[in-house]
């Protein structure tokens, strides 16, 4: 009995020390956070006080505040975290929610041209007959030639319900037509399908913004209904988006298992998993240097599950997920708050993923990426060949 009491006493002491240590750690962390916050705020207040009393030039407080916030986030040294000014926050929110306000196009800009690379379904642009490959040469009295591409793009943007006159020239044509369009809130075209051959389907994924999984599912179902026997999925030039959208899309293609693990600075990790309901087709995934974040994960997860051949070029190497925090003045910061890991526990940060079949585009092909035909896209052709081979091998195995 004495030994039991002694053991219990030691246990209580050990537990008390653990509690004390945890409390001490929280206190120390709190003091450290307070010190860091105080040091930053003290320096900013000091600069503000000196500038207000001594600077001889004119300055705008809002601009100074925006630049200070931008500098703070940049000072974190994280390329994936950034500051969003108040006048850009609404547009940012609409984009990540899979929407936009305008005429319903995505464009590719050079120094002297604006070319339509994508026309959204049920958009003002689609209704007016604007097509992929058309050039926008002006808007509301401004021209690309005289005012520049940025000014013309800014003129096209505006509030829903307002009108804008857009001057458009078809590729290879000399004549310009001016169309009056009413701006509207439009749903982004994120995923769509096409047939590469009678038996091979193709799905393009532009991003993983809200709606990506649903659009991917619809594109996949359409191809399955057409009887495709293999699939090429394209996440090149895909800047990523929401992990949940990516996971929901992947669930259709994976056996039961882990998709991705998210680990925050504090608190519990989040694990996304797939069920055992899987579409079992030969798959190839196209990747490149601009496959970022969720796009990299999409490809890496399929590779680790042994479900797809990756074709193209080495990806960027992002390993952090962000969360947006709105500030009191309507601006916001998009901050890295979680690290993510593949099913095998790999972080892609600074590493990325290498393709199983490497294939590069020429500089000219890179510049014309969004306008390449399947026949003139060597990466797509290599992916097509890979899935055709896999499908043929599958048929031979089934015949034995």
C-alpha cells in the first residue's frame, strides 16, 4: 500500500510538472509573440511619427498603409503569402469562389496584344459570338495600340449590369467588329472534356477553385457515357486552388486511402481520404512548370497510388496551404497556415514532382500554349501514346 501511495504521489507530481511545463510553454510563447508584435508595431509607429512631423512631401495614408502591410507580409519570406488591397478583395473572393464579374472571358496578354484563351459558358461574350483565339483590340474608346493592354483590360472590367463596347478582331482577319455587352456575374469555366480519339478522352482542369470538382465530375461522366477506355487529364498552367475541390475530384479516380494530410502550426491535422468506389481506366496526367499547389498534389497523389503516368515537365514545388484573413479596413492577407503532405508523407515544398515521361515544349509552343491544337502539342501526344499503350496491354491481359 505504501508503494502504491508513493507511486500515485510520483504520478501526481509528474502530471503537475507536465501541466506546469505546458503552462510555462504557453506563457513563453505568448511572451515571444507579444515581443515580436510589440517590436514590429513600435517600429512602424516610430516611422509614422517621424514621417508625419518631418516629411516635406505630400502622401496618402491609405497608400502608405497598403505598402506597409505589403512589406510586412513580404518580410515573412514566404512567396505564397501576400497582401490584398481593399479595392481588389471583392474580385479576389469572386475568383476563388469560381465566379467573376465582366464579359466572361480569360485572356492572354503580351506587350501589344490581348487574345481570348477561354470563353465561359452562358456568358455575355459567348452570347455575343466572341470565340477562343479572337483578339480584343479596344474597349470603351481605348485601344491596345494607343493606350496599352492594361488600360483596355481595366476598361472591360466593371459592375454587373453596366455596358461596355468591346472591339474584337478574329484571328487572321483584318476587320474589327465592335460589340456592346452587358457585364454580368459569370461562373468560371474550370473543367471541360473532349475526345482525342474514339477511345481516349481528355479533360482540361484550369484551376481548383470552387466548382472544380463538380465540373470535373460532369466532364468525366460525359466521357464515360461516350464509352472512352482511357483518359488524359491536363493540369498544366494550373495555379491550384482549394484542397477539398482537388480531393473531391480525385475520389472518383482512387481506391480507398489517404489523399492528402494538412498540418497547421497548432492543433489537429486534417486528413482527406478516398473511398473504394473507383473508375478504373488507364490515366495520364499532364504537368509542367506552372502546375502549382493543388495541381501538383493532384498529379502526385495519382502517381503514389499507382493510378497514372505523369507526362510533361517538373512542377513548381509548393508545400503550403493558405487561408485568407480579412482586415478591418476591407483589405486582407492570404497567409500560409498549413503544410501539406502526399499519401506517402512527402512534402512538395521546394521539390515538386518529376514526370514519369519527360517532354518539353519549345519557346514558341510555350508562348502559344493555350492555342495549341492536339496535333501540335508534343506533351499531349506523348500522354495520348502512353494511355493507348496501357489500354492495349489491359486488353491483352483480359484476353488471357
